[in-house]
């Protein structure tokens, strides 16, 4: 019987099974059908996936060169454009809209022989920390279906967690890959801003958004990153730095790292006591095997969440102004008295409450009377954070922190308290504000039975160290 443990083992299976891709796709389609109640998928591309599997099996039989992701079954968050397929950002305002081009990341997956099996549910326009804000219903955590999977990429996380695909793509604007990975007990990688092209990613906050990767092991995440990273003429913010062979990780246990943590993060009153104790004990383990650990003061912690929400909502109010119901997507039916009424009715009915809240907040902080008081100040804080981070990485290899303050919470328990939900991002938004790569690795289990992870961050474009250190940490546990 077919089972998946890693891409490497799966591709070995393919060499021994002439129709292996078809076998694998059928197995995942069956699992997705059996787990429909989790609501992880908004749409399954059954016909396309099977056709691609047949072509790839034939390619192997003919002895043609194979792509790095040959036969790998991938799910994609419903914010990534896949030509000829629906992409709605889990919003009514883009209901039934079909992409007219491929996102660069999708194009690169397909060029390396990946099979895209479906699109995953998420918080509407990637705005949320629980996957309760989708216009198409709540996603459930496969480990405990009364709990949220995290957000906004909750569907992509659950797809990997529940074995409904091999790897998946999400997007991370303030923790939307790392936080659900933590809640679901899997790996969630957010690369450096500009490492992966954003072309074809529906924008939330353009200076924060980054495509991220969910996987069961570090090697699989590294291989996917190797494939989808790199220069792109369609994205002016992309880095042109060369791409490392991330899949050839040097994980020698003899290498010792200098690792920092921020005292204020571990001492924050919102942090669950078991999470705090587990991380402190793990820090001692790292010391015991020879890593150098340094505790740093970080007096800017209280500013990072407000700074993040001022800037991201400002960018969202601008980015989402294009969704007016005129050229595409949902529009309110007549009669209306004016074009302005059409806009107001369409956007009021097409956007959910959380998206409306963030658009209004963003419009407020950009308004003439408040621009300098909020937006300009937030940009100044972001610049201070960036400068401080560059200084820190002159002397350390990595920063570690909790991923979230607590484990997955019950569905509906926080949805009426947006401030509480915003504050849950306290540990993840830092990496997006300064553009560094971060990963959540599943190391621990709470007494309540749910997993939680450790967040690791490294300097800009140093994903190689991030992945190698993370793999060593996974082996240490």
C-alpha cells in the first residue's frame, strides 16, 4: 500500500512503480474525500491531477529527464493564481473568478513536474489567525476538530497535517504560515522577503507578503524552496541573489551556532507557562551540547504588533481598492442610484467583517489628519527594528522565540475579540516587519495534548543556516 514519508522516499517508490504517480494521486483523492469535513480544500483539481499523473508516469517510462519535484503532490492556498482555475482569496467578492495566468511560484512547481491537487481554504484575503474568517466556512484542526488550525493559511496547514497532500504553499504576512504550522504540529517556513516572487499572489500587504511552505520534514521544505525561489522579471521586489542548493543541507552535528533569544519574549505575561518552561529547558539542552546561547534585551516588543497593524492595514486599504465589482468578481445587483452606491453595496456585501475592519483601519491611518501620527511613526519604528536586527546578526547566527503565546484555541472562542486575536501575533510579526526568514519547527507537546513549536530566525537570505540549524534541532528533540 502507498504511504508518504518524504519526497526522496516517494521518488524512490516511483522508480519501482511504472504507474506510481497515478497510484499516489488516487490515494490522496480518496483521503481528501474522506476528510471533507475538515474543510481544508475549497476545490479539488481531480481531473487535472490525474491527467498530469498519467503524463508524468509516461515521462518516466520513456526515460526522459525528470524534474526535482517529479510527481510530488502539492496543494496551494486560495491566494495563488493557477491559470484556468478559480482563485477567490476565500472571499465572496472573488467568487467564481478564474486566474488568467500562473503565479511564478506555481509556474516553477509545474516546470519541475509537480502535481497540483487543489486549492486550500484560508482566512479571507489572508486576514486572520484562526481560519474562521473564510467566506466558505471554518477549517478544523485534524488533531482536535473543536480547535482552530491557525491562520490565515489554515487549510494549507491541515492539508499537510492530515496527509491530504505531500507539501503545500501558503502565504505569510505576519505569521500566516508559521502560526498554523505551530498549531498543527508541522513545519512552516517563511523565507526572506524577496526570496520568492510574489507575482500571482493576491496582495494583502505588499511589503510584508511572502509565499511560504508547509512540509512534514526540513528536507522537503528545503527542496520546494530551492525550486520556487529566485529572480523573476515580473516582480520588482525580488532578490537577484543566487539560490543555494537548499536540498543539500550540511547538518553536521559538530557545527556549533551562536543563538540569541529576547528576554522580553520569554517573560511576556501572555506566554503560556508550559510553552515558556519547555523552551527554557530546550535552551539548556542547546547549551549542553555546545551551542552558545545569549539572552538579549528587546525593549521594542510592545511596539511591534501596533506597528504591524498600522502598516499592513494601510497597505490593505490600497491593495483592496481594486475590488469594486466593475471588471471582475462579485457585484451587487441593481438598482442603485449612482456608481458610488454600486461600489458601497458591492464592497459591503462582498467583503467579510474582518476585511472591512482592516480596510477601514488602514484608510483611517492614511487619512490627512492622522498620516503623520500613525503611518509615518510606524514606518520609523519599522526602520529602527530593521537597523537593530542587522546589528544583532553581526554577532549571532540565529534568533529563537516562541511561535505563538498558546496552543490552538477552540473554534469561536476569540472571534468576537479582534484585539485579543491581533495580540496573538506578537512573536511572528517581527520577522515580517524586518523581512528576515523564519520557520516554526514542531518540537513540543502540551499537557492538553496539542503540539507547539519553536520559531527560528536568521539573517536576510540566510535560509541555508536556518534550514541546517532547524534540522539539527529536530534531531536533538
